[in-house]
C-alpha cells in the first residue's frame, strides 16, 4: 500500500471541511480555541476521555471508521449520563507512522458521523506523531437546563433502580475476540459501535424522573456502586431482572457463568439510574426500554439476590484501569 503524504495543515483543512460548523458555535475549527457563547438558563457540561491502543482497543479487531464512531460515542455517553445534550467534541490523535492518511480519514469520518447522529459537531483538536501506540484523546461539551444535571450523588432510600436496554453483549463480543471466535452481529455492533442513550437521558432530565444516574462503562455493579458510594446508600438488585438480549440468553443456556458479564463486563453504555417512581418501566415512550432491577437500601453495600432469596456472588470485578 502506498502511503499518502498529507501535511499536518492539509489534514486540518480536510477535517474542517468534513466536520463543518455547529450553529451553537461562534467559531469552530481554525483558530487556537473554539468559541461558544453561553445561553442564560443553561449549564455547560464538559468531560474528557483517553483511548489507548492495546488498552481500550486493538486495530486488528475493528475498522478505523468504527473506531472513530466508538471514540465519539463513549464520550457523548458521558454527557447523556448527566442528562445533557452533546454539542462540541475536541479530538486529539497521536498517530504512529504505520497509519496511512486514508486510515486517519476513515477514523475522522466515523467520528464526525457519530457526532452528527446526536446533533454534535467536531469543533477542534490536535494531532501529532506517536512513537508508540495509537493514542486518542477526546473532550466533549454539552448543555443542560440550569439545575437539571443528574448527579451520581442523588439516590435516596426507597428509590427504584432502573437500567436501559440490555447488558452484557459488549463483554461477550470482547471475550470472543480475545478467544479468536466469530462474533455474532448483535454482540459485534454493541462492542464496536455502542449507542449513547442521549434521547432517553434528555427525557429523564426534563421530566425530573431520575435522582442519580451513570452510564454503564465499567460494568453494572461497578457503576451502580459509584452511585451508592456518592449517595451514601446501599442497594438490593434482583439477578433475574437483569435485562438480557436474545443472543445473550442463547449463550447463557450453554454457559451459565456468562451472567457475570452482564453484571460486570462493562462497555454497555446503557444508563443506570435511580428514581422515586416505582412504575417507570411500565410506562410507554421510553427508547430503549427501561427495566426496574432493584431498590435503594439504607443498609450499606450492593447485594445481588437470586429468585430464591440467596445472595449471588459475581465472579468478575468491574473494569479498573489501575486494578
């Protein structure tokens, strides 16, 4: 394959053309900073994330386009976790010498496409050479009505615990990739191109229905544990209520221990949240559907209970970069 020879500023100009200009920005790509005026009655949300080749992804497992999509999606999911609306993303890339211009273009195209799906725009960033792995740094900004951001610290005794969508599919895909097995389409899409739950988060925020919320990135038990710790409460969840996809249930029939991946596998990017309302899961209009899985308790700790009333001990811990 013949490598292209785009210079740094030629690449920046190309990215500017692809990314366009967000209507909420006074100035996007092209200067030292993007300029975004603040609107009265709105709070600005900002989050950043780092993705490192060999830690968060492997190039042989994905296309550059899908890697771009996922890099944007997992950051947009942080805005959703606060009940906000994503607006601007800033992308930094440390590029190894063996990555062609065509690969970088595919990556940026996927990144921009994912941003546009959620009404956001790539507003700036940086690129440089990397002597080691591919490094991806993303900062995302969004907004929420003043006072409506959903913190992880708001859960109260008696609140119901809900989760959106289904859990465990991404972790099954990762396990199959690690074992060199063919990955079923549902599992593959959940791993390579997760869907941040922006619309659901905005609905929960506008309705004032969620008291605490996080996106499930490190695993249900780990992320729900963050809510409980910040809120100073405990919880009891029911194992049989954990929402699973049809392909996951099929795998579970062959290997019952896979349930641990639904509890602690991570990278689902669904929402786990608490609410004083006990019937939200029976209301229509939620997309994806939500499932009530437990209740907030005054007793410290997180307990997973079986249908028979026994305590279930998960054999896998949630993801910890320094664990």
